[in-house]
């Protein structure tokens, strides 16, 4: 077997090792998302799109509940991978195989999203078993994740042989057990800390992923609406609305949350701020995915006198839900309710009020654009006056 050249530096030699023991991430490194993580995210683009298709076909309360439940399962599968990769730096062959196997599980979930029969928890559990073996100091942190993923995966496996609705109950319990893990791990003294620059980047990338569904909805609406006058106008307004939602997160709410993550006064960050940040992003993601479905309905029916009750309220409640979720992220991270109540929470009542008037689709979407533009102006003023502080996301 050919020997590697002797003039290689440590990083080059490390890259030649196909299998390496996991190790804790270096908190001093300016870490960014890896190419594998970005590739892994592609599976979730498909999963979110399939969940949106389900909601688009059933714009009812029961359809919304199924949509939210399925998206929660997928979101947590993504978050589990992100939290592991954040804590442990292990870009070797075994880690790649486990990640790609988990990606295959997500693809299967996307293909059978209307009748799920499995989950990805077993692959995440296998990753934590490796870390448990090779990083003894991390075992107190790993234990809650390992138990949660292991039991959750077992419940999902058992659910395959159980008919609905008992199957769905097992899914819910499995996800709940998984969700408890980060809360427990974040409060363990001397636990493995999360990388506070990598974490907000990963969650910001997921927000981008979900926002992409709104752009997809505009494109689909234009195509299915045959480019008529009202359809084109509504599509243009819908695109501006999506841009406003992006602006709100990346220049204000996401930046405020990231800045708070970078602080560590009185040990608050080590004792739970990370899981507050993590969980608060779930309703943000669910709301944004629902916004995409509502925008597609609005564009397709841009020439109609009004939207159906289901489509109108789906759009209204999802935009309002996004504003409420953004306010939750900001208020829970900063422990300062006042600025969050003024904006983004201040936009909730106008959004719901416009929906009560049942206007034409273009007027409905245009009104939401106005609300968001005014709100963004309020947020910018708050930032300039020092009421809120942000970091670049």
C-alpha cells in the first residue's frame, strides 16, 4: 500500500484517515455548515414540500393538525442531526454513512408522508453511541439524547405493526421523548456546550429552506393560474410578502436571538438558553410552511372575487402565527417583552382583521405586505434606538 507523503500537515493527514474517533467541537473555531450538512438539508426540502402538498389538498382544521404534526416529526429529525453535528466534530466515513442513512430515512418519510411507517431516530442514536464510546467527558450530555432517540426509534418500529389511531399516538410519544433530550442535556453541569456560531447558522439555513416553499408557491400559482392579470398581480405581492418575512427574520428576530446566544452572563446560556432557541424555531418553521400553501392558493385564485374560507384563514393564521412565533423567539431570548409586543406581535391583530373583511386575493396579500413593511420600519427604529440589539445572521 502506498504511503502518504511525509510533508503533509496535520489537517491533510487527518483527511486521509477514513475512520476517526468523534471529538468535541472546538469552541474557538469559526465553524460553518459543512457540505454534508447542506446535502442533508436537501432531503428536508422534499419533506417540507410534501407536507405543504398535503395541507394544500385539505385546508381544514384536521388537515392543519396533520400538517403540523408531520412537519414537527420532520423538523425534529433535522434538529437532532444539527445538534449532534454541532457538538461533535466527526467528518469521517462512519459519520458520513450514518448521516446519509438518516437522509435516506427522510427521503422515505417524504415519499410516504401521508402514511409514515418509520423514522430516522435509529441513525442519530448510532451516532451518539459512537460519541459515548470515544468522548467519556461528554457522556452526561449524551445520555438524554441517547435514551430519547433509542426509545423513540423503538416506538416508531413498534408502530409499524399497530393500526391507526394507536400508531399515531406512538408517534407522538416517540417525538415527545426525543424533544425532552435537549432540555435535560442543556441543564447538565459541565456538559458539552453547543457551538454558538454554528447553531444559528444551521437554524437560519432551515428557515431559508422553508421560505423557499413560498417562492415555489408563487411559481406554481402563476403556472396554474395561467398568468392572468389578477394572478400576476397577486403573485408579485406574494413574492414581496415572502421577502418581508425573510427580512424580518434575518435582519431582526434571528439577529436578536443570535446576539443573545453569544452572551453568557450569569451562566444563563449554559442552563437552558440553547433549548429555548431550538424549540422556539419549531412554530416559526411550521408557520412559514403554511404561509407558502396560503400564498399558492391566493395566487392561483388571483382573479376570483375572494378566497375560500379555508384558504383565506390558512393564510391569515399562518402569517399571524409567524409573527407570534417571531415575537416568542425575541421575547424568550431577550427576556424583554416590551419591544416584542410592539413588533412583531403588534402585527397579529391587523393581519386577522383584514381576513375578517374577506377582500380579493390581491388586496388580502397586499394588505399583509403593508403590515409587514410598517412592522419592519418599527423594528429598524427599535434597533437604531438601542431597544433591541442584533448580530449578523
